[in-house]
C-alpha cells in the first residue's frame, strides 16, 4: 500500500515538472513563427526607390527643356535680291539693326524625354508669339499695289521722322535639346536646335513725323504680301541665367515675285524664363 502511494506521488511530481517545459517549448515555437512573419512583411514593403532617395534618382527626375519665357532679339535681312525692281528703288528694305527688334512671348511649353534611365536628351515644343519690327529709312515706307507687289513709298515730313514695318506671327517650334550636367547635377549647360513654323496674324506700317511742331502718327494695316506660313531654323543655348537664341527664316519674307527676295534673321537673349 505504501509502495503504491509512493508511485502515485512521483507521477504527480513528474507531471508538474513537465508542464513548464511544454509551455516553454510552445512559447518558443510561437516566437519563431512571429519573427519569420515579421521578416516576410519587411521584405514585402521594401522599395528600391528608397535606396536612392539620398542621391540622384533616375526614377523621379524628368527631362525639362528650355523654351517658355520672354525673348528679345535684333533683326536684319540676309540674301537680299532686288531683281525685277528698277535701280532707283535701291535697297528700300534696308533696316537699322539695333532698332529692329523681335519680342518672343513663349507661353506654352512641353518637354519630351528621349532616354529611359537619364534625362539629358529630349524634344522641346510649345507655342509662342513673335512680335517683329524693322526700322526702315526714316523717309521710306512700303505699300502694296493692286496686283500685290510691294513698292517703296518716299514721304518727306519735318524732322524726327521714323518709319517702321511690323508683323505678328504665332510660332510653334520642334527642338532637340542636349544637356550637360555641371557641379553634380546642380546646374546644366544646354544647347538645342530644330525647326519652327510661323502663322501670320497681323502686319502694319507706321510713320511718325512732326507737322507744325506737333507729333503725328500714320499707321496702315495690311498683309503686305507677307508669307502667311513661314518655316525657319531655331538655335538656343544657355547656362543658368545666360540664355541666347537665333532664328533664320528659310522661306522668303514676301510671297514669290511680289517683293524683294530677302530672308529674316534674328539673334538675341532671354529676358525671363518661365
């Protein structure tokens, strides 16, 4: 009887001893599962973009070209030919270079990157307004005959006379731009070139003169046989706040056989970039 009791007590003591062991084993198993799940969750939310956030990021930087802004330039005529005009007419479209100006107001701008993992080459397009004027000889203006042909008209007034011919065109360029990063991408030198199309909007002549000591102005609007659509070459380059441009019109300034064969050329700089 005493032997039976001893066996029973030993079994109870052994069972009590094993309970903490099983509990510790169960808790250890739960901890491993939780840790594994945590590692899996951590791997799932890792984004490769986060690795490069402190440096140059090819996924976030986009190509940004140069066009929008206000440009100011100086105009002249190249490739002059007055064949078909009498010698006494002379070079009646001769202009004062520093008083013949173009103002470009480029209000719409679109950049298109051409590289997959970089942003230094792309296309640039947009819409701009070109306000172009030519300061002619102070006694000379132009007029359009009934057949559309352009002729000079000499007007003699008192002192301080000014003669100007002005036009307005809508400009749409398509440029290829190359950029060279400088100082660890902080700044960039760029150069671009391409073609542009122009659509005629308005043109007029204006004479300023004095009559009996009073300032007078004579303004005559007309199309003056200008090309309603023109094409040209545009080149732009710059670094930081220094930005230069030049344009050359490929088609003649006037329509074929209705005026002298001349091509407009403009060179200038950017006043304000948008």
